[in-house]
């Protein structure tokens, strides 16, 4: 329901532009950047719980917000969003870690498509600390165990404050797009375009508007947002891994 962006634009105009999640502020706000509409969701991990999910109770990929809602009551969820690229069965094609267990290993293979537009990257973390790193940097950390949560996707949008080197200023390829970035205060920014946009414009939103020095592209063809507060539940083809932001910062609360 992409008309959501226009319907709540007035809220964005009246909001604090600090990027911080103030008490009582909506997490997701409509914004216009370079003439294109975006929905910009800012999450303080100290006040909400971010997790990645893939399977439902039947141990099969959920594939939709409707099935997620059946297992995560709507009154407990701030938002949900597709969380990276996947195969025809909904299985991840890159790193996926859930609850500290590696579902799929880091993918360093060459190949076609956006995932392999290097550098690609990893959105990872747990509890109150989240990161976006290039896949090479993540691999260099040589962790003894998987992080609580991680999803690999590509390409990186912003790398140490610079746009991906392969992006044109405003290229001809335009899609609905979504991604994730982390700012210098540790707030996580989930963004989905409500208009068809180029990679360049989408990346500049993260760098110039969300102020995230590193940001990761999640997808285009299946970009979708579930935001119960505004009764938004985007229709989409079958999904793969999902990002879910819960209202309580503690699991089970």
C-alpha cells in the first residue's frame, strides 16, 4: 500500500529531523528526497528488538507477512521487511544467522545480479548493537561463532561514507528498493522507496538523509514493508528471510 507515504507526509514534515527515535514518535515516516517518495523507519535497538526470521513453526520458510502475522501477533510488531536475497524456495543465497546459528554460510562466489555487484555486505548484530559491513570486512573478523543475527545481500549502497563505485548518479534502471543502514549513534535505518528509483538516488538517501556511513541494499523486485501502526502491509511475491522489529527490547516480553 504505497499510498501510505503520501498519507503520512505531513507527519514527516512536522517531525524532529535529528534521526533519533523520540518517545511517542512513529518509527516509520514518509519523506521526499530528490523528488522521490520514501518510507524511512528509524529503530533504536535499546527500545526495540530486531531479529531475523526465516521459518515458521512448521520449519518451512514463512514466505509472507500474513504467515508471519499468524506467528507474531500484530500488537507486538513495529515493522517487518524483506531481509536479503533468496532462491526459488525462499532459502538465502548468502550468509544467514538466526539465534546464533548459521543457516547459510557467507557467499564469496562470483556471479551475475545485484548480489554479486561487489562489494556486497552483511547486516548483522544482536541485542543493542547492529552493524553493516562489507562481506570482506565481515570475513576478516574471523568470529569464533556466528553473531546472533546476520543477513548477506548486495550491493553495498554506502561504504565508509562513499557511494558504491559502480553507481551512476541517476541511472536508467529504476525499481522499488529497500535497504538497511546504521548511523553513528547506533540507530538502525530501514528504508523502502515508494517510487521507482535508481541505485544512485537510493544510496544518496542513506548517505545524505539517513546519515548512515554504511548501508546495504536488500532487494528491489520483492521490496515490501509491513507496518501495522499505519495498517500498511505491502503485497509482494513470495519472500525469503525477514527482518522483524518487535516493540519490546526483550525476547518473550
